[in-house]
C-alpha cells in the first residue's frame, strides 16, 4: 500500500460540503472518516464532546434616523436577546476602540471595524455599550455573490466579560450606514443557548519497537458556515488518512495516533477536548504533526514549528534532503497544534498556503468550483508529511527533544488568553 493523492482527492470531493460544528453534516463527515479509517483494519472510534452552542430565531436591524432602511443582519450565536419590542438606541461607529471612542460608547449601539476580538469585547463591555455590531466581507461584495457571516460569542469572551447583544452585517452595508450618517437604530435579536455535541475521529496504530512513544497526527475536518472547507481543511484530513493507510500496511516503530478534530473553527474545541480527555497519556507523546490547509495549486509550503530552533533546523534539513521547498520557522499557528504545545508536546504544522489571488478561506469561495486546489498540489504536502513521518518514526533515538522555547510558550499562553496571573 502506497499513498495516493488521487485517492485522497476523491475522498475530499466526497466530503466537500459545509460541516459546521455540531451539525448533522459534521457528524456525517466524521462517520465517513471513521469508515474510511476502518478499511485499513486499524482501531478507530468516535469520541464525542459537548459544545456550547447558540441559535438565533429572529434578528432585525433598521436605521430609523435620519433615514429609514432595514439591513440584512445576522445575530451572534449565544448573544443575549433584546428586550420585548426590541432595542432603540443611538448608533455610534467606534472604529478601532481608541480612548476617544470609548468615552462615547456608553449606552449606544456600537459598530467596530471587522472582527470582535476578545480585547475589543472587554473594552466595549467596560464602556457599557448597549449592543455591538461587527461587519464581515469587503465593501465590493454583492448580495448573491457573498454571505453575511454567522458568528458566535465564544466562551473566552462571555465567561470573563459577561453577555451582550451582538450583530453582524455586510461591510458594504456598514459603509453605507456610516456614509449616510445614521444616528438612530432599532434592533431585535431573539436567541437561545443549548449544548451541542461534536466529535473527534480517533485511530491508533501501535508501534512495534517503541509502543510507549506516541506520534500524533492531527487535522480538523469541520468547516465554517457557507464554506465547503475543501482547502480548510478537508485537504489536511485526507492527507492524514493516506498516512494512516500507509502505516497500517507498514507498521511503524512508534505508536501513531490519527485524530480528525471537530469544531476547530469554534476555537480548537476538538483538540482541546481530546487533550483534556487523554491527559494521562500525554507524557508518552513525543511529537504532534498537524496539517491544516493544503492542495493550493498556486501556493507555497510552510512549516510553523512549535518547539525549539533545534527542531526547526532538523525539519529544515529533512525538507532540503527530500528536495521540498518549505519555509520552516519557529512560530505558533492557529490550529490544533496549540493544545499539544500547551502541554509541552512539540508540534510541527505542514501547510500549503494559497498564493495571493488563489487563497480562499472561511467563506463560500472555499469550494471546488473556485478551481484553486488540485490533487497534484495536494501530493506535495502528502509527500512532505510521509517523508517526515517515516524519518522520525524510524529514528534509532527520537530526534526531537521534548521542549518548547520560552518565546513559543509565551505566544501559546497569549493565544489561549492565559493572563500573567494564571502563569
Ligand atoms: Zn483550518
């Protein structure tokens, strides 16, 4: 059994549908990955975990003065509902939340630029904003060719800074609202919270020589709303499936675990749940290899390493030896490698990023019809992963020290919002 990029790409095509956290579609994709892994005769199972979910039943945004117009809007999942009859208030555009903006935000319906980051949320809550509006996309997006993004007020925000009313609109509408000088708004939001179930697909091949040393392969298989996530990240999911097929047929020296993570797009929930559920075995883990985005036709290879400069040098040398051009660097990467590095496990990400103009992510353009990914390009990361996996697995003495540099540790802590006082 050899790896096959064409076989991997066929599976990718089969799973090229929206797979949002806790949806039936996410479950269906997990089931299909499980069946595919079972074909190799390895031990594989689904591990479920709970996710704080929200559902928006009704949402409305109307500018009431100095002109009247209703805009298409989505409510943040897990935001709180407006009072009966909705909320009428003054509109204020707080751009980037500088002190002057904060002075003026109290009691207003406040719109900010772009995403609602945790630091922005903290400022808005402390300033006493009545409601929050964000926007998504770009001002040239047109209805029918783009979507009004659906977002969620995640727990790292609400747990520390309380609940809020939050809405999202299109960038083009945000610009119109500001241009036309909106002063007053009426908004309505009816939402409910519930606990959803997401799942990881977990396979194991026991090592024949060093069964107590574990190499963990990871890829998330969920997608965001409106996206079929073929690039992000069915590409990585099918690559680790090929590695599983290969190592099921060529038994490794070290134990290999293959995890397809659910709900990564909601804040790495699958890998966080997996690490929490397997805490007692983490001291056996010697390396995590994560693949998140591949197959870009016009693209470039990168390998962010969450370990030390020594590991960067080692991976860089291996890539040169294999003749694979790859930018190997010491850095964090926003993906399932984070919870592993947080537990002191060195992690290597293999990515093939789309080049400018051929890189569609987190929207409806991450789709096969965008013609920006292909099997031949998927083979680049597949071969890279296979080479790296074979070399580390067959080493007489494991070549990667179990160490995370202080700089990476700090970046991981910042990423996970671990404040100085909990360190
Ligand atoms: Zn991803």
